[in-house]
C-alpha cells in the first residue's frame, strides 16, 4: 500500500512539473513573439508608408486602408538614386573583400599558430575601436586632402577597411579556435604546407563564420554616415547621405523618405536572405561542441 502511495506521489509530482513547464514555455513563446513584433514593426510601418501618398502618410489617426501608389519610388529614382547606390555597393563590397583577405591570415596567426604576445596584438586591435572617429576626423581629412582622395570612393574603401578589420579578426579568430586540433595535426602529418592547411582545411571549416563576418562588415559599411559625410561632397556620396536629402522643413516628405529608405535597405535584406543558412551556422559555430 505504501509502495503504491509513493508511486502515485511521484506521478503527481511529475505531472505538476510538466504543467509548470508547459505554462512557462507558453509565457516565453508569447513574450518572444511580442518582442519580435516590436522589433519588426518599424520596418513594416516604413514599407506601408512607402506606398502611401504624402497626405495619407501624415494623416492622424494613421490610415490602414488606402490606395497604394508607386509615385514615391518614381520620385526616388528621379532624384538620382542609382549613383548613390552604386557608390555604396562599391565601397561596401570592395572593403569587405579586402577585410576578409587581411583578417583571414591574421586570425590564423592569432589562433592556430599563435605568434608571440598574441594577447597584446588582440588588445591593440580592440583598442583601435576605442578612439571616437570624431576625434580623428580632422587629421584623416587633412591627409585625404594632401593625397587628393577627398570625394573619391577609394578613401571610403580605405576607411571602411580600417573600421571593420579589428572586428573581423576577432570574429574569425573565435571561429578558428573551435577547429579540432586533431584535424590540423593529421594534415601536417600528411605533409600539408601552410597554404594547403589554410585554404584546403581551415577555410572550408570556417566558411560559415566568414559569411557571418562578411555580412556584418557589409552592414556596418553600408550604414556608415559620419565618414561619408565628412570625406565626400558630390561624386562619392553614399545611400545614407542620399536619404538625408529627403528631409526638409518645407512641405511633406515622410512618404518619399520611407520609399527611399526601403530602396536603401533592400540590398542588405537580400544579402541577409541569400546568406541566411551560412549566417545562422556562422553565428552558432562553437556554441555546441
């Protein structure tokens, strides 16, 4: 009798724990959805506003049912959107390629075959991010003037490369640290040279991490405003500067700004969708051994 009673108590206790776990999981799921909707809502509202007329965009309370129009996108392209887009793509893509080419061997020498005082090197790379760019913009501008690089795409490529390189080295190194040493030792026993080890073994294993790093560097370069505003004037202006041109103290501009912002975010969204699998694998690399 006592044995049955003890068994029943265990069953009841387990049932209670399951109900508590189910209730907690439901609450966590609901909270996650609420946070996700709050994060996505500004972008969704921007998309909706982009298809409104200027009058509908500023109507209060906001209109949820309206007649869609593409006039705002037509105005965006009539205001020479494509040259700004080309400048942003060139500066961002070229700088990301250079960053990955430089960060890959640097991360290799700081993780798989660490150099002497490698911790000091990592700290130095991190310390370069501590200086506010506003404190260095004057000497940077003077050097660019002396070299004739003001209002040239190449100065943005150089600055974006310098801006993203420390971050890329740290990220790629964190991915390389997770590579099993046994795999590298087996390759060395088989007579693999440095370049064979790097490009045939290390590179395929950290490819998801490289994709994640490249996408993050691309986003940072694409969204950068201060350097582009300070070092360009007409020919090399990028998309963030193009968006500022729609802000005005005279007349309505909210719908046009939303349409231009939607066009500006599409390349980043498309890049994220194309690299979604690699991005998830890269960001989770090393989380579960």
